[in-house]
């Protein structure tokens, strides 16, 4: 199979034996997935594709085998995340293991030689093509333990855990802030059924009704999950990224709140129905625009909502989500609009 992405096309033309190598943070590419070796990735879709092909896959927080012939790191657009992967490779692999780093020239790959030099690791350029570059090095001594990348910060009245690669990393995203303001001014319809949590930890039903079930799709650092839990919801949080799933678990624990956190591609690993679905959905996959996840978030929402349940999401104002909301729900309202972001709400009609 021919390579599909520019980075893989550059690798495919190398006179190198990549059999048994560890592929780190790669994109979806049939050339890789039909080859040999194992993958180490935070992306659930990537890991599932490799497992479905009968090949070893390790999520980002699981250490792969130490002895491999070599490793190829696909440089991410986040500099901090790229540095974390390099540190993680130096920790995981035997000293001297060949490491190659490949990435798009506009994605920060040109900074790799200096980063390796700062870590006292040799670096030489192997090739460049398709607006990508490929560098070679060897595993050395890790400058930092991977755990050191976890940080906490305060925002929205919560202590939030964060890690390179988690959306918003270290700050409250402006869209999420607007969404939380809109939720405060226009509470979820389901919240009228319960009281606020007791001591910020548990909720108690009113009139014999259970606490509403809320689903946070694309949970990131977990701030929306924490907010929902504090309002008395039974929270389920999902994200495609292993880093985000772990960040949300840590955020809930840091605020003495409870919830179920699942690594999932939108609704794929979710069962049951909810009174509310809340989301600040992504529309980028690395440097490319990808509307697919949000389209599924909207169009599949009714199947995961009870009658009268709500979908509330925030998005950049220019994105084409109103059409999908109208087609799926028949109507929707705009709760907030600051010209940059809009907060939408749609209600599943009662039968």
C-alpha cells in the first residue's frame, strides 16, 4: 500500500529497514497500519486501527517494550508535546536505540535539532521532501521524568490537571469560558430536577428523582465535567486522547468530585442515554480541519438523549454547525454569541 500522508511518503522513500520499529504518535495511514512494528499513541483511533490489524498498540500512558530496533516519532504541532514524547522515548528505550523524528516543516520540525542539542543528543538530517523533514538521533538520558509534565492550575473555581497535548493546556480556553457563562445564565433543563451538591461532592435527588445524567464529549482537562458534577449531575466524560482522559480523572479527584471517564471516539464506547450532552468539540486534527467528530456529535446526539434532553455546545462562529443542528433537531437556540464563539442548544423533542 502506498503512503498517504506527507510524513509517511517521506519515510517510504528511505533505504531503511523499519521492521519491528516503534511508531510514535503517527497519523492514520494505511502504509503504516499494513506494515510491521508497534505503535505508541495517545489517539484511540490510531491504537484501535493497529489492534484491528493484529499489531501491538500502546496508549501514551503505557510504557512499550524497552528493546526495539528503533523508533520513529511523528513531531506534533505542540512543541511541549513533542518534547514530552522525546523525553518519554529516552526513558522507555535502551540507550543508543535509533530514533528518527519526522514532521511537517510548518509544524515545528525545524526546531528538533536544537531540542536534541539541548538534551546532548546527536542529530543529523536524513532527508526532506513533501514539505517535511526527517532527522536521526539515538536514545539518551531523559532530561525529565514523564510524570513531571503533569501540572495543575486554577480556573473557573476548580483545580485543573493538564498535560502537553490536552486541549487548552494550562489555561481556560475562551470558548469553554463562554460555554460555562452560558450554562450559568441558561441552566441545563435537567438541572431543575435536582439540588446543588452537598459539600461539592455528592448530589441528592428531589421528589424521588435521580440526579440527571450528563455526558461531556471532548472533556479535555475536565473543567466542564467538574462543573457538571458540582451542579449535581451524574457525569460521564469522554475524549479521544489518553492524556485528556487522565487529566479529567485527576481534575475530578483534585476537586473531590466523582464521575466516569472513558476514552472514546465521540459516542463509540458509550451506552445508555443522558439528560444532557455538553461539549466544546474540536475541529482540527493536528494542522488539518476535520468536521467529522462534531458532525457525529450532533447527528448521533438524539440516540443518546432522553426525550426532552439537551445538547449544548460551543463553536467558532464561522463553523457550519447550525445547519446540522437544524437538520437533526428541527430547531435550536443561540445562548451566547461574542462574534468569535457561539453557544448553541438543541432539545430532543418529546414523543
